[in-house]
């Protein structure tokens, strides 16, 4: 299997995710790979509850995006870790080779289609 091609795809995707993460959060300097969503400025006049609700909703959205991206980043890192050990492209459940078309669509895929459910 041409792992160099997939390694390139994974690194490109990782870079894109890190760029997106830096727009919705900040890197936690204490925990590598951990990101914290940027807190909105909650300095809203308490009499203006609609503004407050908007701010909270905005934060909730950022949190959801942040969590999903962080999870994706972890999957990518795990996939990159499997390249030097020769385990890249093998299903982590059954050990069989993952269909190359599936890896092209998602190079971070951990399992074959059968074991993805
Ligand atoms: Zn499998």
C-alpha cells in the first residue's frame, strides 16, 4: 500500500483542522492536542437577555465544532501513528486490509466497512 500518499493526505487534513481550530478556540498550552473554545465576551447588560442568549448560543456552536474537530484530529494522529508500525490501512477490529477507496475518502478510517457499524 502506498502509505506516503495517505500520510500526505492526513498531514494536509491535520493542518486544515488546526487552522480551523485556531479560529474557534485556542490551543491549551498545558495539554498537547487539547483545544479550548474561545469564550464569548459575556459582558452583556443583564437587562438585555436576547444578547446574552445569542452569546451563549454562539459559544455552544463553537464548542460543538471544537469538540468534533478535536476528535477528528485525534483520529488523524492515531492514523499517522499506525504508519511507522505498518498497521496503517488495517482494520483495528479484524486486522484485515481496509478498502483503498475507503481510505481515499477518509484516510483516518480505523476500520473496514464491515466493522464501521
Ligand atoms: Zn474489519
